[in-house]
């Protein structure tokens, strides 16, 4: 029996019935003699055989040797009840054959033959007819044991086959779902790419700073966000909790998308990133990318068109990722020194930071609006960021707006 089959079926199906049968036979042999336990040798032997039969199912591999030793002892001079010995040895053979242990079964059979030979020679009341009944009882019990063992093997085989068929069916369904997901990804990705080309073409024909220019740029950023979400979804299709993504690569990819969008909109922004190559879960890197896109969208949407000081900085501060966005608002309304925005907006910056188990701080001055987000990078089972890990640093500044041709999407 293979390890897989044993794991599937566990204890044998027939074991409870074997234990019940041996219990009944053991009580049948030993119980009537319990009243004469202290005075009669035959009663003591009967009870011993009864207990031995009850213990048979729990020691299938060694009990035959024990039975053989007891039987041999009986044949060298002890007076025993032949019926009791017949039952004990027959039950032993039946139990052993449920495990298909033919060699061990030969031992109690040999003991039975030796016992019958001893009784034929030493007892005038024991005939060949009794000997035939004794051996017939053993053969009948052993046949029943063999049939039970064969039935157990067939049940085990059916269980293993059913489990294998279920696993194969589940694998085929998983492959089919994956193929559907890949087809859906290809279709949606093609549509988003075509939309990106059209948006960049339309953006190049608008006047910088106009409302239409701003609207198309926001749609372009949303398009890039949708493409990022689609890539993250496909990457996580076969991922497990052990898969990780390089944080620096994920941040640089998003920063490049933001630079392209702001350059196409002819809006100046300075983006700096100093992020370590720490491996992070795909869910964390995807959330950080969405947070950066949200901050860039807010700068584009609420920032002054002529603002030359808009910045977006991403750095590592120990085990945390520090993101700072600063710009000059169009119309700065008086607010307290520490401003906490409402959390009812589903896609607000604060909501995204909260989803990443981080904190956000909003600070206003007459000249600028600053958002500082702190996102923890350490997750359960992930080691903290080493302080001496080399950082992949990039610093790209857009100090003046330039007319950009429609760029190829990443």
C-alpha cells in the first residue's frame, strides 16, 4: 500500500469489525471459565486464550509467534481443551490473512497440526473426525479472513482511484480557469493599450494648462493604473505567499509612468526615489503603486498649473517606506495646521494608506500642501530591511514642460 493510499484511507475499513469479532470469540472462550480461574488449569488456559484472541487485531505482525510459542508449550505436557485451541489458532490465521501475511499464517497452521497430532496420539477420545473438523475450522476462518482482506484492498483501491480522479478533475478545471483568465487579460490589455495610444494622441493636440488637457491627463493616469492592476492580477494568478517582488523595480515602474504622464501634459514635477531592493509581497507593491498614482493624480488635479515646485519623493526609512508629495494648490482654503481628511472617500489617499497598514499626515501652509505617508514593509515571515542594503537610487527632474510625442506604453 502506497503512502498516498494510507494517507487517504487511514485505519482500515474492516478493522472495527475484526475487533468486534475477536472480542466476541474471546469472551466466548474465556468468560465461562472465569469462575474456576483460581482452581482449574483448563480454566486458566481458556481465559488466557480468550485474552489473546481479543488482542490479536492490535498486534497483527507478532501475534503469530506468540500463539506458536503458547501452542508448543501446550503440546509438551499441559492438558488443554482442543476446541479452545482450535478457535484460537483459527482466529489467528483469519486475522493474519486479512493482512495477506501468508508466511506468518503458516505458523499457527503448523501449531494446529502439531496439536492435533499430539491429541490423536495422547487421547483415546480424539479421532480423525475431530482432527478434520479442527483443520476445517481453521481453513474456513482463514478463508473468511482472506476475503475480508481482499475486500479491504478493493475498497482502498477505489478510494485512491476516486481521489486521483478528483485531483485530475480539479487540475483540469484550474487549467481551464487559468486559460480563461489569460484570454481575458489579453483582450483587456489590448483595449487599454489602444486607449493609451488614443489618449496620448489627443493630449498632444490640446493646449497646455487647459481644462481638456488636465482631463485627458487624468484619464491617461487612470489608464496606466488599470494596466498596473491588470498586470498585478495576472502575476498573482499562480503566486503563493512565498512569491516576492523587488520593491525598487515596482516603485521605479510606477514613477516612470507618472513622469511620462506629466511630461505629456506639460506639467513640471520632480520625482525622486531611493528605495532598497527589498523583496516584498505582490499585494504590497501593487498597493504602493496605487498610492503613488493617487498622489500624482491629486497633484495634477488640485495643483497650480504654473507650479514649478511639485515633488514626489519615495525613500526607505528603516523598516518603513516614506512617501512625500508636495505641491502648491490652486485655491488654498484656510485649514488647521494638522488636517485630517474624511475617510468616506473610497479611493482617498488616507484610505489607501490604511489598507497598507500605514499612516498619513496632511500638512498645509499658505504656499504648499504636503502629504506624508508611512507604509510598513515588514510582513509576517519577512525579515526587516537591513540598514546596509545598497539602495537603487534614481533622481529624475522635470523642471520645464515640454511637448512630448505619444509614448509607447510600458
